[in-house]
C-alpha cells in the first residue's frame, strides 16, 4: 500500500466533505477548516510524481483559489452569498480531483497486471 497516496487522498476527501459541510451549515469555521485541509492537500500533492500529478495539483490549486477568497468574502467583506458561490466552485474542483484519483488508480492497476 502506498501510504503517501493514502494521505493525500485522505486530505482531498476531507477537503471535499468539509466544503460540502460549509454549503450545508454556512459556518465560517467550517469554511476555514475546508480551506486549511485543501491547502494541506495541495502541499502534499507538490511532491507526487505519478500519471496524473499535474491534473491533481491543478485541481487542488483551483480549489485553493476558490476557498481562500470565499473565506475573505465571508469574514472580511461580509458577503456570504459570494462565499457560497466560490465554495461550489471548490467543491467541483475537488470532485474533479477525486475522479482523477480513481482514473489514476485504474491505470496503475492495469500496469500491474
């Protein structure tokens, strides 16, 4: 088992579910947790060298560039509607990232057989 992959998939899933939790609860604490988890996920993906590493990193960066401004809109500007809209974009980017992980896993399994 590749523990590095386990860790970065874990943080990607945690970011995805935390973003979904923010969209359900509209809590700025949940948005902060989602952004923090996504930043950790992005940092972990920096050292990954696999089939779809560039796509995974790009999707994670897109989610970062949605969640960070969403937190700013929520806390500094006070516009929760924009924060929710940006969080939906981050949710889509994280879903794309999870789909890429599944594709990469399938391709890796084909190479082992």
